[in-house]
């Protein structure tokens, strides 16, 4: 587990280095939009937290947009991720892995079956994974890798939503199962997605950035 976490931290640093170099060089990647997860009438708090985590650490912008679930025949909201093609691929992969891992960890937790306790555990799990990423970010910044945003992505999102986006503030209760979930989230290791492409951010997960 320690080796896997070290490898994940190295992968994050390589991914960050790649994106910083792209922005510094004025490279504007082709931006795309992709939905993460199904259309939901209500998004649970832990998934809202996860969406914010993606925006903070995985070089995408996120928004909940009105959508219609054809299978269920009802309106709801979909989570859209905007960014470079490979950046969005990574972010969607992280969303799916963390969501599944959080659910599995709750099933294995085994203490209490109340819905409120379940929500606290799942919120804690996501925050625990965020703690891990924050540590990796601090380590990267110590090496001079500081992410200041992507002007090209900002312009792309403004073009799609000229009236601006609304952000959601989420209150989190730090008690009970929340602590157990957070500890479980800190131990999570997200491995790279399998991809046919050999360039961009996905490639940065498997080797050093090519220079010159």
C-alpha cells in the first residue's frame, strides 16, 4: 500500500508538471465536455464534495446542469466536466473509482445502518481522499509546481455559460462515522485508467514528460 501511494503521488506530480508546462507554453488544448455519473434528482453531499475535489485537483471545471433521465422519465441534474480530452478522461475515472470505493468501504464498515451515519461516512471518505491529494499538492508545490489555472479552459467555460456558474457550499459534520470514513479515504489509491492514447496527461501517469 505504501508503495502504491508513493507511485500515485509521483503520477500526480507528473500530471501536474505536464499541465503547468502546457499552460506556460501557451498551448491551448482542445476542450471537451463529458457527463460523470447518471442524471439525478438529488445529488448526495459526498458526490458534490467529490465534484469539487475534481475541480480543485484534476484540471477540469465542473457544473451541475439541468438534464432529463429518459429511462426514469424525469428531470434532474447532470454533472458535467469540462477540460482537455485526456484531463476529462482522468477526472471521470477518478469520479467513478472514488464513488465505488466509498460505497464498498461503507459496506465493510459494518457499524450502524442509519442513513444519516452512512452519509457522514461517505462524506468523510471523500474528504479523506482530498486530504491525500492535498498532501501531494503541497509536495509538488515544494518542487515549484504550482497550478494557477488554465486561461483556455476558463474561456471555453465562459463561452458555454456566459451568465456565469453558481457554486454550491456544502456543510460537513465532523463526527462519528465521518472520522472512520475519512481514515478509509486517506488510504485509497486510484490507479491510472487504461487508455489507447499515448500522449497528454494520461501518458504523464506512466513516465516523465518529454522535453524539447
